[in-house]
C-alpha cells in the first residue's frame, strides 16, 4: 500500500482552522480525506454527516470524507485508521490533523518519524499554520505556542486581513518572515484556500523544493552569513506594544531564524560531529532546520533537514556544470545561540 499523505493544520485559537477545513472538505477535488481532530467543534457536526459511530468516534461525511477524534493518543488513532484502510473498512486518500489552538506541532510531527508503524503507513507532507491578522501581534507577543506554530510552518495562511490596515498587515508579514523565512505566506479570506497551497507541498520531503526562500531578506543580506536581527533598534510596528501608561515597549521574539551560507565545502565527519553535539544540547529548542549542503567528495547536492532532535539527509540532484557550489542552511528555533551555531558550521568547513 502506498504511503498515506498527512497534513498538520495548526494555528492559534480563533485563527479560522475549522473554516479552512470545511472549505477544503467541501470542495470538489475528488479526494477522500480523513480528518483527525483533537476535539469536535459544534460546527463540524452538521447536515453533512451520513454515518456516526459513537463508539469509534468516527464520522463519515456525505462527500466521502471522514472525521475522528483523537482518543488516547495520535499514534493509536493513526494506526487504527491505516489498519481500517488496509482491511477495506474505510476508504480515504489522505489525512489532515487539526490540532487544538494551544498545541505545539512539534510532538505531532515527531509521531510520523518516531513510531515505526506510523512511519511505515504515512508520509508527513507539511505543517500548515493559520495566523489571525487581527490578534496575531498580541498572541505572538504573549504566547509561545503561537510563536512555535509559526516556527514549524511549511506554509503560513494569514486570515482576517480585511480587519487590519495595509500597514499593520505588512508589519505582520515582515515579522513572520523573520521568524520563519522558509514558509511562503498567503492571505486567505473566509477560509478560501487553494488546494494546491494545501496538499502535496512536500514540506517534509527531503527531495522537495531545494531553495530556502531565494530572496530571503535580500535587501538586508549583505555578506557571507549576515542576517537582520530584531535588536534594540528595531522599531517595526509589529514589534512594539503599549503598556497601560501608553509607553511603547520593544518585543523581541524568542522564535528567530538565521541563515548560514558558504561557498566552501563541508568536511562530512566534522559536520556530523558538530550537528550531533548541537542537537544533543539544543534539540528541544530547534524547531526546524533545513538546507542544501555542498559536501566534500560529493558531486551531488545534499539535502538536509530536522525537527527538534530528529534530523536526516538525502542526496539531491548533481551540481550543474558551471553552477556555483555552495551551502545554504536556515535554522528556526527558540533563543538559539546564533554565534555558536554559525561558528561551529564555519569550523566544519574543509
């Protein structure tokens, strides 16, 4: 049986996940989608229901989609669904997991790699994060879960943009870009998301789109591995908020990204030792890291990525004749020691 593609849909409370999901489920895309929800919202249980099996907590909808609640844990639910599909008891093409608004997507993503049974049945396609334009500045300032959801995203959808000014929307987009440069951003109105932006993104596929956002902060990207940090001098509107006395305070996101670039090759053994050590110490704070590496002794690009302590690499296409060989890696994490990481990468070069 081919692997079942899985998509994780996350976003802070009230961002509009259910609206987007209903839109995707009701569209005539010809796919049967199994939806796993942390909890049922009343909105989901409506006239679309054909069959409701309360003991199994699985709900069949008229367009062939099915919904089920997570019972004891996600692993058991995923295994259960895969087994029912194998036996022909349920027919579906892919799975969407809708997390609660307060969930950290990290452990959900790790389930697909750490549980052998799940890994043999499913392919994690992407993590999609919904961001509420109206409330995001405050949520990102105050809630680490909201910042983590942005850090993990393969694709960001900004909802409720019609409720904010163009300037505020631009400020939010700027902020999200600095937190996670590798996730394309789309504004969505009332859950109107194109299927092509939702499925088959291959965000977790090592042979996927190799570039790390090619114009990553181009205006500010001057040297070898320089990037722009929101330091004390940053007065971008989305980074300040007023206290009750009306004074503005700088907010420095703990989820940040930075990029390492070099045209020198990596020494494979040195790089493996360094990354192994770093992941041991900082793994829980490393949300996503991904890149294209130029390795000594290889005529092909090496595609590398990780989530927390889990990392892997794969051979990509050959370097084209005349192409400048270089490495480009993006790190997204919580209060990561940028200097230590960049210096260690530098010392792992040939």
